[in-house]
């Protein structure tokens, strides 16, 4: 959506002027003449005439990913996404007066899940693969996180989930500095990402992976789609020291840290869920066959494994929206996964939540 409140916060990402004119078709910058059209449910505020060396895969392969990612339809926040979302709510302490930025919002699921908790939720992403629910409840902007189209000090809170691991170091620095610029002094920013550091509990994680691999061997599950989703993970911040260093360079002060050693989580993801998805996906395929119909994905440009997983997810979402037994079972599994944060949250590992604050008086 493009609410009226959004316009007051904007500044030109091309020339940094705040002298913007709202027109029938969108917004025009009175200083540099750049035009930013209003599209279907969002504003296109990409900086004009700027060539960045790094372009996200989600932008360069947007069309292809649009078919593959199954991004339009949101399930309730459950499982790994549910753990992230619950941590986000707890660590960032969202309030009804907050203006909040989700920088690199993807399809906007985390923004949509929390939009009704705050005054204004704004999602920014260079790709426009937004979920229907996000289009309804989140102020959406197609923009570049290195040149955010907002005035200094606009936001009370900001968050970044599964973003930093995609960027090379110079982009991370630009991203963090730009986020710091648009936060108000005292404003807080939550990042969830991962370094290359192994967890000390890694043997337990590996045990689940091993079990999962046995399913792949038996043809029960296809990891191809999973691998593709993670194919542009660079993890330029290799260690925890790198993370702290990057935050410090952006002038952001660490307030809280919770590590995610995925012991319970990897058991759920690699064993329980994969088995569940395979069973649900298969039973559907068999049903289609016994009806004499060809599998629905016969001509689809995605592999059979990916199609099976998408099918399983669609079926699952239909169940979940009814909030029946399946929903509560998965909520229980989500809370089980969250045990990782409560039990091992202080034990250093690759995956981390960090809350940083923009100091009221900048350190020199
Ligand atoms: Zn301008």
C-alpha cells in the first residue's frame, strides 16, 4: 500500500532533496527532476542514473525467481520463520507509536506479520516480489538500501532479516551506514544473519543433516531448491568480530545479542519437516495420478523436487489458515525450535540476532 503518511518521510534517493512533489502518477523531485512512479501497491523509488557494481540475484533474476519462490501467499509465522519473528518481536520491542523500516524486506512477510503492532511499517526492497498480504498492510517501496529514499532520523526501529549474508563487504558497510542515517538517535536496529563460524554444538547439527541426507538418497526429498535459494550467500562477515567491527564502523552500538545454535532447529528442518513435506507432496501426486490426471507441474520450468515442495507448502498453508490441529502442532514445533535461543543463546555460533542502537550523541 502507499499510505498518505509515507509521503511526508520521503527524500529523493538520487539527489537527497526533500523538495518532492506528489503527482497523479507518483512523486517528482523538484530539485533534480527525477520521477518516481506509483506502481501496483508500491512506489518505485530506485535511485536514478546510479550504477551500482553489485546487484542482488533477486533483481537480476527476478522473473525466474518469481515462478520458483512461491512468494505471493503468506502462511502464519511458523517454524524457522516463526522463531525469527518471535525473536524480532521480543528483541526489538515494537510499539504502537513506532515508525519501522524493514530494509531488504523480500516478499514483506516479516513486515506484514508485524504491521498492526506499529504506527507505520515500511518495507523496502529492490525486487518487487511482494506478498499479497504485504501489499495490503505494509507501505512498500522499491528502493536500494544503499540510497534509502527517507530523510535522516525517520525511523524509531529497523530490522534486517536474512539480508547481510548476500552482500559483499562494501555493500554491507553502505547498507549499515544508510540504515544508521535514517534511524533517529536512540533508535534501534535488529539484524538476523550468519557468519561462517561453526557452532560448538555442530556435531549435534550434523547428526540431523546426516539423517536428512539419508532421505535424499532414498529419493524422499530434493535439496535442489534449497541450494538455489542459498546460492548467493557470500557471508562476507566471516566471524563475529567482523560483525561487531562493521556495526562500529557504521556508528551503531551493540545492545543485545542472541546466537542461534540450531540443535533442535536442524532436527526439525532436516528430519521432521522434510519427511512431512515429502509425505504430503506425495500423497497429493498419487491422488492426481489415480484420478487419471497428469501431474500439475508437467510443463512447469521447475524440477520435480521443487514442484513437490511447493505443492506441499501450498497444501500446508491451506491447512494453516483454518487454524486447525496442524497449526497448533506446528506452533508447538516452532516453540520447540525456539528452545535453541533460550538454551544456547549465549553460546557463540554462526547464526545471530544482534540489536544495535544509534547513539544519541555520536561517539567520536
Ligand atoms: Zn532529486
